[in-house]
């Protein structure tokens, strides 16, 4: 057995995470044993370790005061594992751990006990890298850092530390990895440079030659650092001949909408289905990056496609184009694969067959494209590509039409009819083919959207969603789409974040390019105090679906909740260049960003870029009203609130208060108590009939009612309602919705004369994400009763933007 293992791992390149406990030798024997046991439990519980062990691609070596974890797939695996360990260690401040990561050769050995083991320079170097650090550090070898810097989401967290002296007089280049929450940002004490020096230059992708004069080396390093630092998240170059020559994965592809050549234009949905099935098949290949359907469909009407510009926008190296012609019982499908960097046709084929063979054609095209891109396919992926979604072509057409209708649904009232129509089509599809599992998954999603976005939040709607999910589970419990449907159901209906997360973990194994699964994971992570993970997943979802406005808004909102106003503004400007057709939405978010950062003049500038008639779902009016309110332009604020529907962007999941609510807020800020009370009383009556007043089980709605009652002088009721809202959705269980509800409680205390309670409440919530923004505390009239309190002013100053 030892010889077999030795042969199996000989000369492999491995990715090694070396871990040890600082000051371990100074501990008492009992403490050493307990500490090692705790560390072992933490490591074993990480997702990366469990995943690698499940794939039989992990070796673990005990080292006395720590361990070495040897991964075999990607240099990202040990780094992700290190971050997960660092996060878990927050609950164990007594456990002072340092970590080092290196990629290098390992080989099989047989140890003195005759057992299979591994050794090699890759492991030794990982230990040396680790030895350069102090407790909390996650240090990387230059080799690992240069691999990671190719991925934009790692760049902001990599900091070049230069050389570190190690054994035998050798020097190694090391890089520090840390985020706002994880790792150790301090310079390691072992380095020869000043201990208090902080290096803030991202890792350059190319090191200057050691033979160059010192001044040139320093200049090159500075230029490289500035260039690398200029990248922000997905900052792509504007379209030009060489724009795709770097930074884009070689095995990346966008399957553009196919042209419908049929005489019967009703076959358009059939054509869309052919393209979508090819895209879906390719998306199941983990070795590929495949752009999601939402981001390629806008090019359907683009008859004069500039493939290079499209590829730049979508961040891919290759595109697929095609056409479908259907006549009687025959179908002709043409497809071509193009390298967008050179406009080179790599492959093209026409398939002319019986209509019943259309699914076989789609599978053949997907398989051929994967082969052309030299993608590695596992047996499971090959089987998934070959599988037919249904045996009923009519059912598939109904399903394809429904998917197009659901694709535009992002909570808009204007598109609500699309959901109802999609459900009718899906009901017909599953009647024709009761075993059509993908149709059941889509049907569940439609019901859940109506429930989540508060269009029909009833037990009956939840039951329909449950029935659709149960049918999918009954038919194919192993399917990735089934696990994704269960995750959506758990999240949208029950807010059961752990159960939803567990289902997503399984779904993502077979749906590696499904932006929806990754997106939901990001939404769950920001509700469960995992903000860095949320940004990473939302960033990844955006990379796979760069034109998806829901993902764009969610990523922007997450930066806002983290009070990273400068980063949010840069990101939105990038999206403004990428999606000029959505400029109105982006300018609205830029207005919100400037209001949150307390930059009122710039908020007004961005607001001027939004057409006066722009008001989807009442959001345009909300930003106009809020800007006027912050500017103390009460006449304009009242005019806006009296003339157009207003909806708060964060109230999608908690209902929309009537305009009288906003009139009341404005009149109260203006000092017109009589007008305020009248407006709030009208709003209260409306909400009593629509929501059930204070009997509503929804925390966000209850928070709105609590503020109204506080303004109406109902002190005891208001405080009780605000506290109950916090209890319904506490921050420890929901880190996204909890802090705003705690802020509402602080507002209610302020309005009911409980100044000390208001200050105490705010002092807690300003320290966490999703709490009040700097602009809110600085400019919003709702805090005027606290402005002469030094404690409040200190809180305002503490939130002042740093970038």
C-alpha cells in the first residue's frame, strides 16, 4: 500500500497550508493537548477540508505543534482554507495560530513505521513561509501570490512584504494576505525592515530582473504597484485590440442568442431553448467560465454584433453564435466557436436532423465546444451534458418561454404579470410531462418570488412552492437544480439560512457556473455575519453574470452597508461604463452612495443625471425626496411626496408605506407638528387596513408603524413595537435586517424623549455593518433631537468616510 501511495503522488505539484501554534512550547502539557485538539476540530470543520477529503484530494500531516494540509487541485484551496480557519479562530482568542502557503513539488515516501507519507520542497518552503510570520498572519510564497493576483477578487488583499531571512542564510519573498476582518495586517517582526512599516502596494504581477540598476528596479516596482492598484474588482479595459490579451481566462465563453431562421416566428422560444440548453450544458463544466443567460440575452436584438466589444464587456475569450431553422419535423442547427481576441473561427458545424434529435444536437455542440477549449470533463459532467431535460418538445417550448419571462423578474410590480404568465406555462409543461424536473424547479422559483417580494405572502403561495419543490425532490433528489430549488425555498419562505446554505453547498458542486446559486450564497452570507464571503460570492456571481442588475445592486448595497463609500462609487462608475443603457439605475445608486457618505452636493449632481420621470416602483421619487430632506429643502420634499408614488429601496421585503408616511416625516422635520400628525394618522389608518397595523408579523413593517406611533405621541406603544421588531429579526440571527431595526429602535427612543436609551442603542449599532450611515447621522433630521449631545457628535465623527 505504501509503495502504491508513493507512486501515486511522486513528482506532483501540491498546494500546501502549514499551520502552527505560536509559543506552543511555553504551554503546560495539558494546555498543549487541549489546544491541539481545538485546532484539529476547527480545521476539520472547514468547508475546504471537507470538500477536499470528499474528493480524496487532501493529505494531512501532524507536525507536533500544528499540521500541514496538502491540497492537489488549486492554489486557492489552501488560501480559502486559511481564511476559514482564521474566521473560526475569532471565537478562540486564546489560540494564537500562524499560517503559511506555498505551491511546490512533493513526493511519496515510506516513513520509519512503514506507512505512506509525503515530503518535499513544497512542504518545506510552506513551513519557512509560515515561520516568517507572527500569530494571526497568513503568509504566502511569491509563487502562490502571483497565481492569486491573476484573479481580481484576491488583488485587494495581497500585500508585498519583500524578503525574509530563513535557514542557511537564504532569503524568500513573502506576501501578506489579510482582509478587513481576517488575517494580521501588521508587518511580521522577523523582517529586517522597520517593524512599524506598513506596505500598502498590491502584489505586482511581474518582478523586475535582479540585474537591473537599483533605481530602475524601484521605479519599475512602483509603476507595477500603481498599475496593479488601479484595478478595482472587475476593472476591465475599454474595448481595443489587445484588451483580451490578459486577465481573461482562456477557457471562458459566452453563448450568444441564436438567430431564429424559421418561417414561423413563434419558433423564437424554441430557438432560445436550443441556445439556452447549450449554455446550460457548458455551464456544468467546472473547468470553464460560462456567462449566464441573463447577461447574454440583451444581445438577442443586436444584428451587427461587435464580438470583441461583447467579449470585453462579458469578460470572456470566446463566444458562440448560431442559428436554428425548424420546418415540419426537421431542424437545422448551425453553431460556430470564435476566439474574440483575434476574430478567429475555431470551429463551425451544421446539424440537419429530425426534430426529435434536437437535444442530442445540443449535447453534441456542448461537448465539441468543451473539447475545442481543451476543458477537462469529469464522468459526472459528461453524463449531465448528455442528459435530456424532457422527452416532450412542446413541454420544453413552454418551459423556454417561461424562463424568458422569469429572467426579467427582479421584484418589479411592472413585471409581476410576467410571473403569473410563466406559472401558467410551467403548469402546462408539467401536465404534458409530469417528470419534467427542471420545470418544477422553475415553478417553485416563480411561487417563491411572489412570496418573497411581498406580492402574495400567503400560506397558500408557500404551499404551492413547497409542492413544486417536493415534486423535484421526488423525481431527482440528486440533481444540482433540485438542491438549488430547495435552497431558494428555505431562504425565500422560511429565512432558514443554514438549511439553504447546506443545500447550496451541494448544488454548487454540479452547477459551478450557476450565478443564481452563487448569488443566493452571497445574500445568505451577509445575513449570517460573513461579509467578506458575501462580497467574494457576489463578485463571483457578477463575473459570471455581469449584466444582471439585481446582482449589481446587491453588490453595491453590500459595499454601502459596509460603509465603503469610495469603493461603492468606483464600482458603480465601472458599471456605468459597462451598462450605459441602465444609467438611470446606476445614477440613482450613486445618489444614494453620496447621501450615505454625507456628500450632499455630489448627491445633487448625480440626481440631476436622472430624468425627472424616472420612477420605477417609486424609487426615483424616494431619492429625490431624501436628497431634499437631507438638504432641508422641505418645500421640494413635500412636493415630491405629494405628487408621485414613493417606495424605500430597502422595503421590498417589508411592504411599502403610503406617501402620507413621507409627508409626515417631512412635516415633522420642518416643525409643522399639526401637518405631521395628520399625515401620520392617515398613514396609520392605511397600514391598519393593508397590513393589520401593529399586529403585522413582519419586522420591517412593524418598525415603520413604531416610528409612526412615536411621532403620534404613543410612547409606550411605539417602544414596545420597535422592541418587538428587533426581537422578530435580531441581529445575531440576521446581520442584514437586524441592524436597521435596531436603528429604528434608537430613532423611536429619540422621538419619545429617551435620549440616553437612544444614544446607547446607536453606540452599539454604529459599530457593525448595515447600521446607520455617516450621512444618515450627519444630515437626517430624524436625529435633530440628539445633535447637542457630545456623545452623538462623537458617533457621527467615528463614521466619517476614510476613503
